[in-house]
C-alpha cells in the first residue's frame, strides 16, 4: 500500500463503513427472496438447507473485509496467508452469489411455466 497517497488510503478506509453494512442487506435480501421463491414454487422442505447459502455468502464477504481493512491500514502485513485467505473468501462469496443468481432465475422461470410445481413437504 506504499504506492497510495494518504488521501487514497483514507478513501479506501472510508468505504469500509458501507462495505461492512452491504453484506447484511444483500444477505437478508437473498435469503428472503430465495425463501419466497421456494414457497411459490412449492420446493420440498428437504431443500431448505440451500437457504443457508445467503448468510454464508454474506459471512465470506465480511471475512474478506476483515482482512482487507488491516491490510490497507498497514496493521497486517501483506503476506501470502492473509492474501490467500481473502482471495478464498472472495471466491467462495462470488461462487455462492452466482449460484444464488442462477437458482433464483431458474425458480422465477419455473413460476412462469404453468403446471411445473411440486407439493411442498
């Protein structure tokens, strides 16, 4: 981070206020939307475990932020371990986000096709 000006470091640190709130609202939105889509599509209850993907996605985002902030402020040395951990969290977060998007789109399409729902158990 030595190539950044103090103003740039300050701007990066300032964005983390919102970056720590962001996972809360998108995680809640993802959970509620997916639960609603499951209900509307009468997805069997045994698949409700998939709903955990939303809060886990948010948790990975928060963990990534918890590593990035001390890296930016210089309180954590930029070594292989924290960088790899942050990268793994980001990869898992985005993988879950892509899965959420694809599943949501599939369930929305399923809702639009008459006669394609099963009994919810």
